[in-house]
C-alpha cells in the first residue's frame, strides 16, 4: 500500500447524542463491562500525508484526544451543528497552541453560522496574544474541496429537518446522522471500498437509520467493508455484531483502520 495515499481512520466516538452509558440507565448495555459498549459522542479523525483532520468536535473531545493519542489536528470538518457534534469545539484551542497557528474549520453555510453564533469568541479577531481560546478560520463547503492535497466530496444527507453532510475521500466514505441518503449522494458513493454509516439501533427511528435500513444501503453500494456508528444503548456490541454479515462490523471508540 502506498503510504502517501493511505488514509488512517480513528474512531474517537461512536455513540448517539446521549452517549452510552446513558445518565440514570442501568440496562444491560449501559451496565456492560465490555469497553466496546462504552460510546462517547460520534467523531473520527482522518489522517494522511502527516496531517490529521477532525470530523466533528464531540463534547468529550479532550478525553477522546488523550485516550487516542491525538497530538495534533490540522483542520476541523463539521457534518452539522447539533450539540453532540460541536460542543467540544473550545477544546481545539490546545491544537492552536501545539501548531502555533489558527485552525481552518469547514462546514456548510448553516453549520458555520451556528458555530459563529454559539462560539463567537473563537472566530473574533484576537486582541490579546495570551488569551486562551480557539482561533478558527471558517471555510464554507459549497462543493468538492481540497484539504492537504486530497479531494473531499460532500454528500448531502437527510437527518430530520437538519442539513447534514457526509464525506467521501477516495475509497472511504463517512455518513453519520442520517435517515436517508438522497439519490445524488448515493451516486457519489458508488464504488466506495469502506463505508461508515449511521445505524442507531435495530428498531426504526424518525431521524436515523435502523440496522435494516443501513444494511439495505450497504447492499446497494456493495462496499468491501462497512461500519455502523452513532449507536444507542439498544446495541450490545458482541451480540449485535454476531448477527451481521461478515463485511459489516460495529465500530467502537478507539477502533483504528487504514485504507
């Protein structure tokens, strides 16, 4: 495998918005001793050519970065602006310090508007060089874009009333938080080798794929390997994975793959 073309994917978090264990819940999954059943909010890093890109900033970002030895982040790409995907944004200030530079932040117009409203201080002109806060430079995603000499193809997804973006980077695609993939996005996904897809739980849900719905999209796209993410406390890892086809796995916090 050509090291200059390899993508390294690190799953920082694979849980739904409440995380697993859920507060106040003592079900079989929330009480599980299997670390694969402990799910922080959904986020990954994509690394290549000595650069690391963070997709979404989960509320547990600091803990995720320490646990997975994420020592640098060169850019942040957002899928959408729901709380479980953005509320760790303040923690990227540590990466500003490490790099001694502002961080580029990519998202749709709606997502950037939400970020700039909620985290206005992180986008403001910096008057005090000693002020400990993020320094972010917004970049609107309007179509395919290049990030450190690799093309990223945005994939519009349906997630209730929210506008969500998935992404295809070469042979890898990431589609979290969706209840449908529009035909145009399915066309872009055709031929992908590794697919990460939202699969909240076996039962249907109005804004997320169920297991069966995710499996239907996987069957149509026929990737070599697929991973479920954004999982709720309905999913006991070992039992659920045993029921899936061999080329479909359940992602877990700390899982690392290379493409």
